[in-house]
């Protein structure tokens, strides 16, 4: 029964990933603005939840800075994710995101100081076969695929980093500070976005 619940959760997460790309295509505002409003609402909502639950927001300046920095990775990941879907298709975007497992198979051993598991790498390489098949027929979407792969790398990176945070702090508190970092990072990116990308791929 427990295994069945895990499979249901896994399929639900896969469905959410797919739907997020489609949602990004349906929303008319640019990718950078989507991420800004998304993270703004997330940290305000979590802040209110933690406040009414009387949580202590103090984690130590060093830990908070690390969480805020991780938030910047999340912002970059989401911007690239939505932009990839915009300049290509939802399927190409998700195909690029499928490389996340391959990136994780290399990044996680480095962070945890263990040897690379060849089986994990081989399983991750299966996604590369899928990318090859798609790229043969979607060559005109090379930019979108590249952005999606970069987004997958950032996703793997912050997932591994979060794995260390989760051992020390409450998940809601982690997400709260990461959403602040993502929101502030996106806001700081706005001048660059308006100057170089407002009429380009990030729209």
C-alpha cells in the first residue's frame, strides 16, 4: 500500500511538471515577470503561515545567506524553464528537463564526497537518447532545448543543496527564505532583462 502511494505521488509530480510548462505557455506575461510574481506570492504566503504558527524566523545569518543564495539558483532555473517553453514547445522543454537525473548523478556524489554510481549515470543517459530522437526532428528548437538543459542542471544543483538544508531546518522555513532570494534576485535582474531581453527570448 505504501509503495502504491509513492507511485501515485511520483506520477502526480510528473503531471505537475508537464502542466507547469503548458501553463507557462498560456500565461501572457514574460517569463521573468512570471517568476517574480510567483516567488513574491510564495514568500508572502509562507511568511504569513509561519507567523501565525509562531515559528522562529532566526536561523543564523550564515544559514540565511546560503538559503537566499539557493533562491537565486531557483529563480534562474524557473526563468530558463519558462523561457525554454516559450521559444520552443512544452515537449522540447520537458525533454531538456529530463536530463536532471543525469546532472544529479554527477553533482550529488561531489557534494556528498562519494564515488559516482555508474548505474545512476547509465540511467541518466537514457534521457540523452530521448534528446537525440527529439533533436533530430526539432532542430529549429535548439535554443529552447539548450535553455531547458541549463534549467535542468540548476534544478539538480539546488535539489542536492536542499538535501543538506532539510536535515537541519523546517522545509517551510527553507522555502520561505529561498523564495525571498528568488524574488529579490529576479527583481535585481529586471534592469538587465529590460535592456537586453525585453523583446527577445525571455518574453
